[in-house]
């Protein structure tokens, strides 16, 4: 959910996640691995053609994918 919130102009996902005791105590490598799954899913599904009647779905998924990938890149860099 945090990449979705960030994609809509919400707070930094990492700061929000680590502000909670469960986030602070979570194994960093496992968090990064779990984050990679929705990041990849959002990006992969954003590359498909728009389905009939839902012209904004791919852009919606692309924005969430970009937010998730940005968070993932920050976690991998630091």
C-alpha cells in the first residue's frame, strides 16, 4: 500500500514504514525482497495495452510501479 500512497503524493514510504514498530524491527533484506514483488508486478502490468473501458489503468499501474521501484532503489542503494 505504501507505494500507492506515495504515488498519490503521500509521505515517503520508507519513513512511514520504519515509523511503525513492525517496520523498524523487520529484517531489511526480507522487506526489500517482498517490495520487489509488487514493484515488478506493477511495472510488468503497466506495459500491457489498456483494456477496453479502462483507459487509465496502465497509467495507474505505471505510477505505482514507479513509486515502488524508487523505494526499492533507495533500499538497495543504502
